[in-house]
C-alpha cells in the first residue's frame, strides 16, 4: 500500500506537536531545496554549508511559532533569505547596477538558459537581490506573488528584478559564448 505523502503543512503541525519522524521527513524533503537556494546565492561551498546550518537552527527554534502552516514554503524561504542576507549584508547594501541597454525580447528562451551550465556564470554576474529573485522564481518555480511575499516586496518589484536579471544574464551568457568561441 502506497500512502500519500503528507503536505508540508501537515508535517509542520506534526513537528509542532513533537513528532520526530515528521521532523526527519521535513528535513529530508526541504534540505535539497534549501541547499539549491543557498548554494546559488552564496557561491563559496563552505560558507553556504554554514548558512544552511544556520537556517535549520532558525527553523528548529521558530517552527513552534509558525501560525499558518499552509504558508510553510514562503515561511522557510523567508528564513533562508534572511540567513543569506545576513551573510551577504555588504553586497546587499551595494546599489543595483544601472540598467543595461535594451535587448530584444528578454523572455525568449529563458527555459533554455536555465537548463545550461552557463547559468552559474550568469548568476554570478547578478546583484544578490536579483539573483535571489531568479533562483526563487525560475529555479524553485515559485510564482511571482510568492516570491514577493518571501522577499517582502511588491510583485511589480519582483517583475522588475526578473526583467533586469534576464537582461544581465543574457548579456553575460552572450559574452561567455563569444569568449568560448575565441578559445
């Protein structure tokens, strides 16, 4: 008999009630997701591992205060975002670079870009605020409204960051392709 897996909300409630098995399942389910977010935001592996441990400590300490388990995804990504921001505080304070010149249709082919190894190069080129928006929306497949909630910003700001990030990544990937052809 193959039972349905409990939702994150059910697991969170069971954790709040002290169910260690639920905690293990929640960690098993969310550790890879959080690692994917953190490791793309913080490019140094050792630092990313430290931040991930910090996130889990914060989750353990604050899970009992989670009032709306249905919002678990936004809640845990908010914790992750704060931990990353704490580590990248200086970079977050830097101004976002000026807009680049107009590029034709920045939405075209974004799915192809996400699937390539060159995306890592493009992500490195982004300001951390733009990088986290791209990771949450495209790589973690969260809707714009949920990204806005996680980041504590309006949906329009998320869309602006995504637009700017696509343009910067397209430019970075184009220059990388040119450099590879010259090598």
